[in-house]
C-alpha cells in the first residue's frame, strides 16, 4: 500500500511539509505507512493566528456554548470512528487497545461537555469560592474569578495514545476558551491527523481554535508568551529540556507535564492465595503488562506482594501470562499486539538488561521475536527482585513495554516505603479488603502518587482498574511523574484559565459576575417573581414578604404531624438546660415550611418545579412568639433548554429584630 503523506493544519489550511520527510512504519510488518514533515511552516504565524482569531472567537462563547462544541466533535468522531480503528492497527494496537484510545478519548469529550453544561455557568467568567468580607459594613468585598487566558495551549503528546492523549487535553482547553496547537508524537501521527480531520470536517470550531503540527516544532517555543500554556506528555528527559527552555523561564509560560513513571501495585497483607484480592491483583498486573503491549504511562512496573506470597504470586502470574496470544492485532484471537516500532522494542530490550542487574527474568524471552521478525513484537517479560532494598534499577529504570518486576515486602510500612522509592508516580493500586491498611497507605504514600486506586471484592465488578485515568479525576502525579494535573473534571479547565482576585463594592462585583451579592442594590418586586418568566427576572429582583408569628401551637402541631418530637421542641425543662436554646424552639424545617408559605405564589405560572435547596444553614433559633420574614432574591440564572432555565434564589429568613435565622439557595426551573 502506498504511504500517505501527512499534512499539518496551520492558519486554516492543510499544508504538507516542504521537505525532510520522515518515514513512519507499521508496527506489524515494518512497511512504511506514512510520510511526515513540518518543514516550511511559519510557527510564529501559527501562534499569531490562534491568538488573533481562535482565541477571541472562543472567548466570545459561554461555557455552555463551548460544551456544545465538544458534544458536536464527539458526535463527529463517533460517526467515523471505524476509520480510526482501521488506522490504529498499524500502531500495533488490538481492537481492545484501540477502544481505550479512541472510544476513551471520545468518552472524555462526552464527560467534559456534560460537566460544562451542569457544573459551569452559562457565562464567560467562573466564580471561585465565596465572597470575602473585607470591610466592616460590607461596602468593600473580595471575590476570586477565573477568566480565559489570552494565549495558545501547545499540546505535545506521546505516541501511545494518539487519540485519547489529544482529546484529554483538548476537552478542558476548548471548554476554558483557549485555542490549541496539537503536536503528536511522530510514530503514530497518522492516527492523530485522521482524528483532527474528522473534527475539522464537522465545521463547528472557530478558525484558529485547533491547529496541528505533524513534524518537528521548529522554533515554535521562541514565539511563546506569558499567556500561553504548554502541556506535555512523555519522558522525564524531554520534559526537563522543554521546562528549562529559556523562553519558558523568561516568560513564565505555564508548563503542565505528565511524565512516564514507575507505577506500583501492592497486594495487601490481608491477602491469601485463596482470597479474591489475590486473584484480582494477578489479573490486573497481567492486564497492565499486556494492554497496549505495556505502553501505558500508568502501567504497573513494580508489583509488590507480602514476602510469604512471592512464590505463589509468581506462579499465578506466569500461568496467566502464558495464555497471552501474541500476533496480528487485526486477528480477534490476538490478545497482545506489537510495540509501536522496532526502535521502541529495542529500547525496551535495553531497559530490561538494565533492570536485570537487580532482578531475574522469570517469564518471557526479551530477545525473541514471537510473531513477525520485521514487526515490533515482544513477549511479556516478568522479572523477580528478591531484595528490593538493595536494588536501584527496579526503582529508577522504566521499560516502556510489557514488562513488570515482582518484589516482596515485609510489612505495611515496608510496602509504603518501597512504593515511594519510585520518587513519584501517576498511580498506585492497592488490592486489600483491610480498611486500616488502606488508610495507612494514604497517609504514608499519598503525597508520592497522583492517584490511589483501592480494589477489592466489593468494588472490582465496577472498578475501572489500575491503569484507566478517568476524566472526572486528576491524571498526573508528583516528582518523577512531572508534578502536573490533567483532567480532574473542572479542575482541568482551570489549568487554561487565570485566577484573579476582584475587590470592590458588591454592586460592581455583582455586575461583573452577573450574580447577586449581598450588599448590592436590589429591585423591589412590584410583581411577584413567581409570575415572571426566566428571561424577565433580573439579577437582584427581590421580594420581601409579610411576617408570620410562630406559636407554641404551631410547634406542637408540626411535631405531631411530622413525628419529629425532639426534646428541644417539646420539653421545656430539657430545652432550657440546653445551652444553645435556653427553652423550646421551632423546628428548622418548620421555619423552612413557613418561609415557603410566605413567598410561594400558588397559582400556575412560569415556575415549573422546585428541585432543591443548597447551602442551608440554621443560624439562630426561633422561639414561640417570635415572627419570621423572608427576603427572596434572584441570585443566578442558567438557561438549560431553549424553553426552560434554572433560577437560583437567595433566601434569607429573619426574625423580628432583623437577625438572620436561616439562609439557603432555592433552585427552581422556570419557563423561559
């Protein structure tokens, strides 16, 4: 088959490199499948194009608008994913491997579009935390907000996940309102290029929102500015070179790194050869060794077991690994395909030789070619390290392939210390049914690992396993793992935004964030707010109700009607002895019920449903004979559907003296 010539996407055009073509070879048979080059690109112009066109267009959209873009892109990729699967085979990936990469990436887009619609406002500014009182009378307050950075996100991705690796960075970047330039690893750039074509063919992204470099980055870094972000995935050595680039240092360019690490998995002290956790551990280690031919930044490189179980664990792992069928990834019978290239295979072999200084190979033939000698095939290789505290290479050298080292530990403290010798990792998994052991691991090893996965007989059925980063959770880790945090839900979005402290009068702050802030001028409701549709409710529109006295009879009736006869409501002597009350008091929920009775308009109207309360606090007790009044204020609004919107109401319940007795946010769905 004739090799395809990959193209870069720069300044709104597909452009082939003008020379210096590199050959990209199939992992299966070594045939050339693609040619790639970025020679001739004007990298400074690409950055300017993103800043001047892509950035302003994305920033003009709300979070919800951007979430809709992600939905459209996910739909486009889903409709044509079989094209990506076919190309993926040449990377050495089986259908199951490709599912992780392709469907996993699309799933990440789906999660982020959902979170964008549910957890972010239909605005362009994101509030971070609560309002801070900075003055006695409340005329000077503080608030933290996030706004989109006015630069470009440069994504430098690894070869092992050419689709997921791109999409897991691109989803939070676009949701944050920042344009991206994607630079995939050359070895699998043909798959990334195909995915980018599908997204651009959907014709939903603004010009300049997404560009692609399929070759060298040339002098790209020379044109970076303080508003830009570089997000890197790959080796620690490459990350170090990029992180210390003079422009990165001079301009304080935000640098996010997710580096390969020596991830560990620990079988708990409570395990026995007959326990479910033992079987789960063996299954997971074998799976992590063979999935993607071990080419996962999260793969288990160090498997730790109680010393008494070392022989049993070795025998069980060998028995499981021996069933691994290696071959053409297109063959449904194949359980493990090839490494991405013969260069990568040879590097893994060299690393195995280094690790062998500390450990013995107990399964696999590192120097054999188990399927096609012209391809990049390698059998799973299990090593055994008898004395891990005397070893160096097992804790310092990563063979980025189907390789793991089994080692013993003596007690919980020993296991934690050995895990931490990896000097920081993306993930550590613990197979235990002992919650005390699990807690000890968190306290002793949490600071060395980006993610801790506890897997046992109760969670295994639904667990995503050791090596599956989920978009809801952070993906990254300290130390050797690079110190970065990708994804993590909305946390990942804020990596591409700037947090700023705002200070001023609540009137000014409210106008900026388009949310009610106590102390700002309010508009007295001439018409009951429940008679107004979503679009006719301005922020700060406020209803002050009449008062209602709460009697002893009210309290007793509520107690008997609901069954809540707690002594503070029914026993005067006992309630008087309570230092918080000094006598009988009204139920908190009675106050809520009476408050609703004061502000609710009963007739059919724009309010479709009341679906919850947030941030409820009972501030001061209400005693028989006191009266309550409610201030109901439009706090925030989010359009959920073309004909429906969520209204968040600030509810303050006060007593006769004007003191707050209860405060909460009321959520209603209103017709638009």
